[in-house]
C-alpha cells in the first residue's frame, strides 16, 4: 500500500471574499510516520494550508481551489469534513476555544459522542486517550482548574481517541511558557512513536520545535512554498534570513563570530551541532573581543513596592505573598514566571485594579493607596495582551482620545495631545483610518497610544508580543525602545525568552506569589535552579559557550546581549 | 464570518452565556431606585439581528432560564418566554438588514430600532403580563404596569446599546481599497 | 466563581437519580404548583418538598444566599400585588370579609390575606424543588438530560456551551471593565442615563467583538471533531434509568394529575373556603 497520506499537486486556493489567491502552486507530500514543520511569517498562507488539510476549507470557508489535494488517496473535493477528520486530527492554537466540554473527560469524549459510540467503549476509549497524555487523574477537572499545558494535552487526547493518520498542530507553542512548550514538543514525539501517525506542526518558533528531531521543514512565504528540505539544509541556506522567521539563537551567535553555517555541521540542534577547533577558536576570539558594557549609573527610584500581600476574595490562598520591588525611572524590565505565579495580579494591584490586603506601593515617594483607579492610570498605564480587548471606538483618533474626553479636557487640548501621541506612536499617517483596517501590531500601538495619551510615567504590558512573528515582534519591541528613550519606564510580563534577552535590562522572576530572582537576564537564563522553579528554559547560548570551551557561560550570554545592543542598535 | 450550521449552535451557547453574565453580574443602576438596567437585551437584539430568529429565541430562552436557575427561585416562565419571544421577533430583522456582511447604515439602524420597539412592546406589554395572569393568576393592573415599565426601559437600553453594538460590529469588518496614508 | 449554579457533590438518593429524571420531575412538579391554588394540595406539596430536601442532604447553609434572593423576590412580589390590587382576593373569591382599613382603598380583607397565603405557599411549594434540582444535578449531566427528554441535541449542546463558557466570559468582562475604568469609563450614578449606557457600550463592544472571534474558533473546533455528523449523539455523562427514576417520575405525574383533578372538582383553580 502507498504510504503517502497527504499530497498537494499544483494546488491553489482563493477565498471568496478576497481579490487575490492565498495559496499558489503548492506541491507537498507527507508520508505516514513523517514529521514536518511548516514555518513562515504571518499572512504567508500557512493557516490556510492547515485549513485545507483538515477540511475546514472548503467546508466552512468558501473559496475557489485549483489543482489537486489528496488525503489518504482521495481527492478532498469528494470528501466531507467528517470523512477527512477520520484521517486528520487537529489541535488548534487556542486551547480554550478547543476545550468545549465541561470537564476533561467530556472534552476527550466529544468526537466519540458525535460518532454515537456507546458504553462501555466510550469510557474505555476516553480512559485510554487520557492515559496517553498522562491526564487520567484529571478526568473530572474543569478547564479553569488546569494549566495551559494541561489544556493543550486535553486537546491532543481529544483527537487521539480516534486512530488518525495525521496529527496537525496549529501553533502549539503560542500560549505556553518555555518549559511547558518544551514538554509539549517531547509529548508530540512520544505520541507519534506510539501511534505511528504523521505529524504536521505549524509554528514560527523554529528553535523550540527543533528541540526534537523533525524530518523536514517547509518554509512558506506569500502563499508559496519557498523551501522544503531537511532542517540542516534549511538552517544553513539563505532562506530564513529575509522570511521573517527567527533562526536559533546559537546560530546567530555563530554568525556574529564569523562562522559560516554549513549543513555538515548538523546545525538543527545545539546537541547535534559539530564545530571544528578552528570554528570554536573563532567563537572564543569573538567572545574575548567584545568589550563588556559599562555599568549603568543607578537610576532614581520611580516605583517602590514594599511587602505586598494579596488574596482574591473567595480564595483561601494568598496570590501575592510579600512582594517587594523597586523600579528605577526609565528602566525596561521583564516580569517572568510560570502561569499563576502572581505576575498579572501584581500588575493589577500596582495599577489600582485590585487593592492589596497589606503592604505599600509608592510612586515618586507618594503612597498610592488613596488614589482611584483613574488616578492610578495617570501614573502607571496597563496594556492588555489582546488589543481587541481594549478597543471600543471605530476611529483611531476617538479611541486615543477616549481617556482624555472622559477626564473632561477641552476639545482643543484633547486634539493637541492626541495628535502628539499619534506622532510619537507612528500612527500619524493613519490618523483618519478606522481601527479595523490596521494590522495586529498597529492595533497594539493604538492601545498603547490610548494609554500614553494620559501621560503616565510608567507602562506595564501583558505579553506585548504574544503570537507575533519575528517581523511584528521586532516592530513592537523597537517601538517600546523608542518610548523608553523618551524616558518612559516600561515593564513587560512575558514568556518570551528572546524578548528578555534582547530587550530587558533586568528580569524579575515570580514564583508562587514571591519574587525568587531580580537580576540581569543572562544570570536568570543560565541558572538551573531559577529556570526550573519558574518554568523557563536555559538559553542555547549557554550550551554553545560550553561547546566552545568557554568556562563562564553567563559572561558569554551577557556578551552576546551587549554585542546586539551596541552593534546592531547603536 | 463563516457560515455553517455549527456556527448557529455555538452562537446560541455563547450568546446565552453573555446574556447570563450581563443579566446576572453587571448592575448598572437605573433612575428607578433598586432596579438595574437590563443590558442583556441590547446584546440579545444584536445577536438576533446577526444570527436570526431561531438563535434569538434560544439565546433569550436559555440565557434567561439560566439566570432564574442561578437565583434559585426556579423558572419564572412568563418572563423567560417573553425574553424568547423578543429574541425571535428581533431575529426577523436579520432578513431585512445585512449585518452579517458588515453593512449597517442609517436605514438599517432605523429598521433595527423599529423591530426592537415592536418586539419589546409585544414581549413586555402583551406576552409577559398575559402569561402572568394565565399562569400565576396575578392581578392585571400590576402585571401590565410592570410590563410597561420594564418594556420602556428595555427599549431605551436596546436603542443605545444594541445600536452601538451593531455599528461597532459592522465597522470592525475591514474594507479595503479606499484608504491612503496621510503625511 | 467555578460553581455559579451551586451544584453540591454529596451522595444522596436524590443525587443518584439521573438528571433527566430530575428535570422531568421539576417540570411536572412546578407545573402542578403553578396550576393549582388549592390550599390543601399546596400544603401537601410544601411538606413533600421539605421532606425531599431532607433526603437530599442539602443543608440550609448550602443554599442560604439563594434563599436570600428568593425571599426578597417573594416579599417584593407580594407587596406589589397588594399595592396594585388590594381587592384581588375579593374578586377571586367573590365574598368580602373586612378585617380593618389602612385608609383609602387599602382595606384588609380575609380574602386578600388568604390569597397572599396561597401565593406564599405556591413559592414554598416550587422553590425547594428548584433548589434541589440545581444543587443535586451535575451541570455536565444537564445537556444530556435535555436531549433525553426530547430536546434536539444541537440545542442541548448550546446549553452545555453556555455553561462551559460563562466563567470565561465573566472573567473577560471583569478584565475589560477594569481596563476601561482606568481610562475613565464610569457607570456609576454620577452620569446621566444615556451616558451610562454609552459607557456600558465601551465595555461591551470589546467583550462582544472578542466573543464573535471565540464563536468562530469554537465552531471550527467542533466541526473538526465531527459535531453534527449524525442525527443523534451519545453522551459521556448519560446514565441508565433505574426503578427509582421511574418511581420519581410516576410520583410527580401523580401530583400533577391531582392538581388537574382538583381544578375540575373545585370548578376553578381556587379552593374557596368562603363560599
């Protein structure tokens, strides 16, 4: 029997609502038992490709297709979405949207229920699938009693109840902290070994997926396949650089050191990477040549938090258990730690959304306890993760003006301040546009502008770059840097290790309602104790230092950061 | 938005959940002491106009029944049915306007409000009080007064909140082509 | 707020009944209580429902806050009835025994007091059963039960989805509302009505637009797992009927039959001791 399970031949697709095709001339073959990574920047067509594989196209999203797509040997045009789902199981990006049952067991059973599977097979198959993802002790739990990683495992179990030939993962790492993401990639490999299914992962976080071996990487851009080759070939080739996908960090470091990356070096993982003595010497030479950054002069204290305690009403355990933290004026810091460690709660208390049971928050030496939520916002602004959760006006100008108008400012003053803010935020050219016409990154800027217009001295951002590809990520972060240069203090809650390394001056690590580390990012990301406690992941730069015989790995990481800041963003 | 039969099932579920949350936990004081503005009817009118009469009926029915259950007094059927009838009548406007395609102009706003006024009058001026009399043998002048006060307040709420939601939804659909960057 | 509906997981004979049975009983019982104004039957229903409450091992302290709401509702409704129609009892029973006068048309009659007594009894006859249903039925079983008693499974699943997403939407509402308050959006009494409603819009718009995205994601997830494939579906949480289920349903049916029979015998829904 033929072992080809998915076959695209000269396949193209155009949505009815759009004037241009989204996919052009796709040729792609996936065999049973293969593991494929599909990567590409936002808007490259990779989600559309996924919809074609799992049948949502053409059954839910209408459009015109050309060429041929066969799944298990049959043209998809002749199949229903239900036929296709017998072969392809999909794990969606948003684990909350996919979790439709009231409890773990019901959600895993969902597909079986729809297939009218009766007892006792129903319970047996749920039990078996739950065991595969190690959730058999959580069957009666509701979704809000589970962590993000556990919810994703429920989603996986929900497709494993059927014996599918293909497991399709749509951005499986987008909502997970680094350690959970690593565990997810390991679980995917384990499940693949047990079931023999083909695995297709759509993800732009290359380095994290490559934590385990993949057979091929398919790189997409503008609706076409740009490359379809082994990870070693792809990483050593020219494609990644201008496609909006980030290469693994150790390869970036090697290039800085002047080492040419070739497929024979097995660059697919830091564990497989082979360097000649000559190349190692180059890295050591680069390390020695980069001068250490000068010590920054101490900054005056802006925010001074002392021994903060907080418990949500109706909960019996403290969410914040004695937080003390000082933030200097003009700093850019990262707040990290696993989900539920108290990072968001901390920001909410500091912004006046919630009130602490004890402890003080001082801003410029002034105790903030007596201030209203509105007065807090004049000092510290809070930007939510999803811009769609903040936008309530049709036009950009009105959205940014909202806070000023609610504060009763005269309209000419509103106009002046809004226009100034729009200029600072790079939104001036779009000032008369409706918000709906903006990209995600631009919308994010609108929400930041709507906060900045109130002239706070500090802003706190929740996951400013979540779900963004490299280009948008860079765009947002460079924008935050320009704000910092204007003297605004920026604190970011984040899971993104790259963001920490590249942009934050300092990392504050939360764990179980306490701060367990408050130091520079290189120190955090090379300390196994902190990494384990806070669900972080050791940076591959540290391993690279070891490989090249550099004893002080932490200094190497620090040097890398200094180099990037000095040389690339002077 | 995509179209499929499952969309309607989900819209009913999420609509009922929103109806519940707004009706149960969001208290905006109204000018009459000790009463709150029923924001959920603005939501119901919007969802019905978008997803049609069946969705409107079921969102009203399920959402309102869940609110009653959560208070523990069982289901006060007459008012639950009135909510369902309002949702259903409001859903009829979906045939007249093209909110699902992102169109909501002045004349659509007019139709929307015409339907909501008629819908509320029938639901609270007629259905709820008559059922109160038939089912619970309550005095007529009491239930009709309650119905009229409730209906009038719901009409105002729907006119402001419902229309706002329709405008926001329609304009959140991106339309390309007419925009230029200004220097 | 994980348990808005106050389900209490504490084994008892009432918990052992299937959700479908309890739903049928609730409907029959509340229909009986709604139909009749016969004081004798109402008293019987009240006594029976208190016994059932005992059997269910639900404690008064478990339902205190729900009882609070209900008490307020009950008193308020009785008060309104009296204010609007102090002679409603006289109209219903056709006689007039004045006890004393409060001035104006507000004359207290035996008939009016008896009518209010019946109104209270009606609440007392139906509320404990409703509470019982809420406290002893696992929300997970609810959708399966609806489907079992003949509601289309797609509609039953809408109910399940509502129960599933209420906590998520509640949390999202709370977060959006805090962020908007920080920008100065207020819904307090300081603003006039129209401005208050517009402020509500500033919170609702982001909530509803993100819910629309959510609808699309959830429906994709459900289609990909074959929702709507067949005319029927099975339910993980469904349980087979036992003889107790049949007994409970038969008992409730009997009560409804009694209510209907009494209506016929009394010639109306009211039992009239004054005639």
